[in-house]
C-alpha cells in the first residue's frame, strides 16, 4: 500500500487561494472567436465579474453574453469608445479580442481611460502602432499584457531555464518557425485573411509564437537588421483545399501565408526564421538553439500553434563524449486547467496586486519589430535596419 506521507512530495499540491472579497470588473472588446476563450477563463475566476461587452457588429455582443447565460451585463454600445466612456461601469480591465488592425486604437483608448488591458496577440500590425500603445501605457501607469499563452506552458519555461542555466554556453544561432501543410484559418469568415482586418497573415498569427518561444528564452535581445520574404501562393488560390465552398476567399486574401527571414540580433546572435499557414511539406523543421557548449532541438508540431511537439534533446559533451540528454514533455496543468486560464489568472493577479505585466509590452515590442521588419524588408526587396523609436 502506498505511504500516504509520500503524497506530500507530489507535484501540483500547491493550492492557490484567491481573495474573492473584491471582484474585478471586466469588459470585453470584440466578441468573436477568441473572446469565447477569454470568457470561459474569466468565468472560472471567483474574483471576476464580467460587466460589459461590445462589438462593432450590432447585436453580436448581446448574443455572446447570452451564450454564457450571463445577466446584467451591459452590451448596448456601438464601439469600444462608447463602452470605455461609460463611467458607470467602473471597469478595472478589458480584454481586447478584436482583429489585428483594431488592436492599437482600443488599447490606447482604454489605457488613456485608466483601464488595465489584456491585449490579444499579435501586439499590433506595425512597430509604430506598438510604440503608440506603449506611450499610452507609460502615461497611464496601468498594466498592459499581451496574450501569449504558450509562454505559460511548462515546456516553454523549460527552454528558458535550459538557456539560463548556461548548459548551452553562449548562444550564437537559432533556427525557428513552424508551419502547416494546409492551415489557413477561416473558421468564422475572413477577418484573418483580409488586409483591412488582419494586416498580417501567418506572420502575425503564428509567427509571433515561434519568435516568442526563442526570444523569451534568450532574454529578448534587440533586433538589428532583417532580410525578409513573404508570399501568398496558397491563400490567393480560389481552389485552395481548405476554402471548401468559399471560392471567393482567394480573391479576398491579402496577407502573407508564408514568410522567411534572416535576422541579426544584439549580441551577435543570428535568427533564421520561417512560418507557413500552407506549404507543400509537413513541417519546415524543428526549432534549434546552438550554443558554444550545447545545442537544443525542440520538435515542431505539424499544425503549428506555438507548442513543443515532443521531448526536447540537448546535444552536449560529457567527459569528452558526445552525449544527448532527452528532456521529457512536461505537463503540469491541473485537471481542467488550460493555458488560457493561466493567462487570464496571471493578468488578474497583476491588476489586483499591481504586479508586473505577465507578458510585458517591452519584450513583445521586439517581436513586433521583427514581424514589421520582415514585412518592410520584403516590400523593399533587400535587407533593412530595424528602427525602434524611443518611448
Ligand atoms: N491567443 C490565441 O490563442 C488566439 C487565437 C485566435 C485568435 N487570436 C487573436 O485574437 C484576435 C481576434 O481573433 P478572432 O479569431 O476572435 O477574430 P474574430 O473576427 O472572430 O473576432 C473579432 C471581433 O472583433 C470585433 N471588432 C473589431 N473591431 C472592434 C472594435 N473596435 N470594437 C469592438 N469590436 C470590434 C469584430 O466585429 C469581431 O466580432 C486576433 O488578433 C487574433 O490574432 C488569439
């Protein structure tokens, strides 16, 4: 029979007690696909009250709130401005779940109103927009966290721990990215594939995750130059398999479905990057981090969404022998817990206890600058310097 005292050594024994005596008053801006994931996670928090939601499509916010059986939530707003102007709401924070082209404006408006912001990824479409949001963040003193939930995965944390332990020595080269054979997202329409709403395609949707995976691990060095490439061969094809009966989607497709880049980072580090929503291949390769003492291989997943695809391997030397150490996949999520729950809980804690933003804008600015740099370099057809204005 198992010794009950041994249970004390089991992992995941920590019980987090949430003080629910004061409820955070939360509003949701944009009531589409991802707003549902925010809502599900907020509803699990005992110290959260959803008080308002808005969408520019009339009636959408009302339907969204009804779907979760909530009552007393105000939804009669034509825009984020009307909702944020309603002082009777006394909002503590908003989740901004709008498409990419509508990230900056609502974020700036909310911060100027003194409301904390959980902003979905990618940060923005351009570096200039990100800088404007950060100016508003600085002036407001409020919390702005960017929605990179893969970062809260234990395997992602392990990558950072391995790099920080010095096990790999000095990092000099990184190959990262991911891809899907056929995976252009059009689940609820065309907001992901039209320039007027998305602004960025695979680059902003899943490229930002690949970049965060490695840049967070190595401490987000400043990007200096980039030579980038973008294409859209699959997206623009009306006969693309994933479009099914929506044969007009190819004509509407106006973002990238593939991008690649060669980026120089501060500290002499080279970043070799590629990302694909669609390609004639299963995966464009694993992520590798090369250092002077060891190399790390992080297996990719077939449908790239920012997660570690299997056990990682460290290639190093032990007593003069070439040795491989396998790092097993770690799962420390509690029963029923999701990475989204962690993202929302860590944001709520930051707001309540005035902690640093869980995913700070100061880091994601460099992620954005690379994405924006790839777009600008691709348009120019040559390598460019990455310019990041002062904030
Ligand atoms: N973190 C993740 O795992 C994850 C997953 C999917 C999408 N996302 C991100 O979430 C964002 C939204 O994606 P989605 O799939 O929910 O898109 P969606 O098109 O389903 O929903 C966006 C909604 O925002 C509304 N909207 C746009 N501008 C608005 C404004 N100013 N005020 C109020 N409402 C406004 C639209 O009408 C639409 O209903 C994107 O930036 C995407 O990159 C994140």
